[in-house]
């Protein structure tokens, strides 16, 4: 017989610790006859973010926006005509907000994506009769929970109403449904006459409003543990056993994004998140700074802000990063920071040791975890250990400048496999170690279908009134050579006066994570040179450099790609450079595409070769000359080059790349 679990997310399914959530996920996996339905106040995009978490069960149906949205969980398509019926009488958020603007106690939740509802913050003293009368005059419904959250809804919309309509559509009998919640936001679910569970730690007002109902379970355990207890009491799932050890453990120092999606769908975080969302079996061990120790979370290496700073800001960015970029003179060795790096790597190894099944595959990522292989091999010689380098790898003589080079070599030789974006970086790695493991070359791509679909719906960004747009999109880092770019533009305008007023260089250059000071000098130099060059060459309303020192949503980055005549990548060293690939994917279908100017020293140069205009960022003359060449390229040559670049980019999915790398680790000769 089918069973239906209808659960709220925040405070309910997502409540408790990671161990509880894993037990619930495994119990549901053992009982596929239990259909999972989300009933949440989140919007659809926020629900997508939740699904990046490997501990969250996949929903078959989704009730979102406090009951105003109903989606098919397999493809996120609206369930019609059910959703349209639930939104009957909704006048639109603009009219609702205008009608309620006379109530200053209402604070609209601008940061929360909303559809078919208006969500506010409201203190209890603001919940007045006048406010409720105004909502009644609009013919709308409302929900208040947690003494803070106030939702205005279509008259027929509620979590319970949406679940009732879905149950009628799919012929679910009431006795086959278990609803789970923790706040007054969920009260309408508990009025359906079904089984219910109010999880431990729930809002007292919910418990009081539900009253004494024999169908309602009230376990002491919070969140996922409370849900699991109710499922076991009903006999819908068998008692859970301790969490099983995993056949695959992924180690990356940053956790999956939770509160907001990453700035781009491409890169390490989105690729790993997509792989797990696509069904990759295993766990992701990560680190995160926490002001106080969190509940037991076996997949999270919890660090104090001081530990995080010593590990990431000092050891990774001030000791190791300059050497990776082949600029060892910038490296500043701090024994205290290195002790933090060693300690965090040891703790990663402890977490992985505890989670990995016998003979499991461990896939580590990047230089942040270079000491983990040594610790792991000593504790668990049975494991297969691979590490993928997303960064460049320096020549052996540059690596040797590190005071801790011998310690790092000793650890890296304990790998079974090491991966790189290019053959050149793999060769440097092999020449650095006395006994290197097997290496593989697997250049990472981008989610091309997602970029192309977005590009078809977007409008190119604002272009200069006259002339051409040269674009760079990169984080603030001396390795991206931003100051050298400004110097080259200055040189070009001095030697080619006909270009003055005819081009604009738009530099989108967000700052690093707060606390990283390794790039402070670069930022000061960059802003000084931009001011100088703009002051020297500006004429009337034109100035040559349009500087944006902040990040943009990825959709707006695509707008910039679509507008650009030249995309300018000048990295002194770069493991790959995915922005170059994003530019190609966005521009490939344009009738008059732009030109890619690409550093010889970016990993992408090995793939794109002469189809791009290659430049040497170490040569001021070449930087200026190749930019001038790009600006004067004929439309025919542009189209020929972009056609070639599009073919070389291919259509390989990052998720497929992840599976190939895991297979390569498993097939490598095992070292003990």
C-alpha cells in the first residue's frame, strides 16, 4: 500500500543533526513505497538549493510558496489546473503591497523569492485588527508563525489546501498520509484529518492549536529524527540501523551552497552539487567556520573563525597560492598558519576515516587538502585515494621553494591517482615527486545547455554609445593580471589614437572573501591605475574603463557575455578558466560573435589553441598588440574563430566529468 509523507522543510525535514537526516534518508530509500511531498514556505528556486544536499530525500511532489505553488518534483513543472485554482483571486503582489503599504510594521521579505504570495516580517504587536481587516477587504488569506513571519495568500491557498487538492487528484486516502511540521505555518496540514507528527522543539502555538488529537504524534526528537520516530511507530518503515559507511567520500574544503545558489552554475561547487543531486551515491566532507560548535554533523569539519582564517586566509592564500601561481616571491611562510593547515587536514582525514567503508573511494579536491592523503593512508591503507587539482601545478623548482615541500611530497606520494586539467600541469606534478601516482588529464567543462538556454532568453547588457566593448569577468587576484590589463589599455590608447572614444573596457572584478588580505596590494594598485588611465584619456562623457568591483548574478553575467565584442583573459597562471568557456557557450549562436583573447598560461589555451587569439600577459607589448588585433578582426574571421571554438568546447556535461574522474580513481593501481 502506498504511503505519503508530507513534510515541511525548515525546522522539520531539515531539522536535527546530519546523522538523523542520514537515517531518515536511508529509511526512505529502503521503503520506496513511501512517497515524499515537500510542503514549504520556500519558493521553487530555494527548494532546488535544498536538493543539492545529499541527505535530503527526493520529493515526488512539491507544495511551495506556503501553498500557492504546486510542482511535479521530477521536473519542477506546475501541476495544472490545480495550481491555477489555488491562486484564484490573487490580485498580484504589486497590488497587495500597495494596499498594505499603510502598515509600517510590515517589512517585506525582499531577499525571499516569492510567487503567488507576499511574505513579510511582522512583530506580534503589529498583528492588529486593522491589518487583518485590510487583508479581508482584499479577499485574501493570511498565515502568521514564529512571532515573526506573516504571509498573505490567495483565498484558497494554504499548505493544507494544496495537499488536499493533490490528494483528491491522486486518490490518496487520508489514512495513507502522514504530515510533519513545526510551526503555525503548518497548521493547515494538521487539519486534514490525517496522521501527523509535530516534531520536537516545535512552536508551542502549533501544539496548542492542534490540541488533543489521537492521530498526532509528538516525539521528543527534533526534525528528521522526529519524523523517523513517527514513521516507525506507524510501521511504515523498519527501525533504522546506524548510518552505513560510504563507498564514496568526496572531500572539498567548502560545503555545498545552502542559503543561496552559487554565482555561476560552473566550477567545483556547482559540479559536485549537481553530481550529488543527479544521484551520485556518497557523502561530501567539508569544513565551515562556526562561531560556536554546531550539533554533531559527521560530514562537517567545524572550525572556529580563527581556525578558518589560519587555514584558508593565511596558509592557503599566503603560503601556497603564490607558489601555485609560479610567483614564489609573494609567498609568506607563517608557522602558526601552517600548524592550522596541518590540523585541519588531519581533522578532514579523521572525518573521512570514520565515514568511509572498507575499500572506499576518496576523491579529494585541490591544494587545500594536500596533507590529507598522508594522514589517510596511515590510518586506512584500504582506501583508494584520488585528488583533482583545479589550479595550476608549479614547476618542480618553484614547488621546492616551499619550506614545507618535503612534507607535502611525502603526503602526495600516498595518492593512488592525481588529476589535472592539462597535460602540462600533470607533467610538472610527476617531475616534482620521487614516486608519483598515476595521473590523469580531465579538463572540466561548463553546463553548456544551461548557458545556451539562458542566453536565448536574455538581453545583452548596456553597450557603450560608440565603439566596441572589451569585457573581463574575474575575481580580484594578481594571478588574473588585472593591473597588467589596464597598463596594456593605456599603452594601446597612447599608440593608437584612432581608438580613443571607440572602445570601452568593462572589468567585472568582485573582491575575495572577507578576511583574505593577500590581494589588498593588487586592489590598491588596480584602482589607482584605473583612476589614472580614465583621467588621462577621458573625453566628454567617454572614459575607457568601466570598473565593477562586485559580483553579478549569473544571468547578468550572461548579459555581459552577449554584449561583448572581445572577451579578454590574461591570467599569469590558470588551471582552466571557465569564464572563457562560458563566453563561448553564450556567444556561439550569435550572428556577429565576439573574439576570445586568451592567455597562453590558462589551461583553456591547451584546448582552444589558435581558434582564440593567444596572448602573453608577461609581455606588455603583446597584451596591447593582441587586443588591437581583436578589435580589428573582420566579421568573417570572428565567425570562423567562434565556430571553431564552439566545436572545441563540445557538449560534455560537468556531471559526466565527475563520473569519469571517479572511475579513473577506482581503476588506478592501489598503493599501500
